[in-house]
């Protein structure tokens, strides 16, 4: 989904050595009450479709996030966890990372490898 303030793009991101499929959700812009429903639907849609072993939510291009969008992310995380799907947040920076740290979701953040591109990169 794309509009003037935010965008949500879900795409397959490959498979790991064990054959587990990773789905990546790239978010951009301002995530707030206006994007909550579409964000929740995108995350829950991936869970409902099945066939995914890992979901990565890429926050690199997110400029703002509020409690409504965080609520949608939590709903996606809970649904993924109940379905046995690993759920990670990646590339959070600035205010977005501070919000995630403050509310206690920092355990979902992928930690970049020193000098590397980040742990969200898939193995060949």
C-alpha cells in the first residue's frame, strides 16, 4: 500500500539453509492511526497465508511511529509467534528505535554485526 505519508510493501526475501522462507515487510514514512489497519492486515495476511518461517519488518525508511502502529506490529508479532513464525524488526534508527526500546520491544530488534550489513541478511 502507498499513500502520501506511508508505504507498506510485503515481499518474499528468500530462504535460509534449512529451507525456511523469509517474508520481508518494508515500511516507510509516518506510521500512525492512518496506517494502523493496513499495517496490521499486511502482517496478519502473511501469517494467514502460511509457508513463512520468518517475518522481517524493515523500519529503515520509517520517519515516525506512534502507539497505533506499534499496536499493529504487536498484533503481527503475537500472531506470528502463535503460528511458530520467527518475527524480527530490523533497521530501526533514531526516534523509531527509541520508541521500540522504551516500550520494551527491543528484544525483537535484529542487531547489526560489527562492520556488517546487519543480521537481517539471508544466508545462501
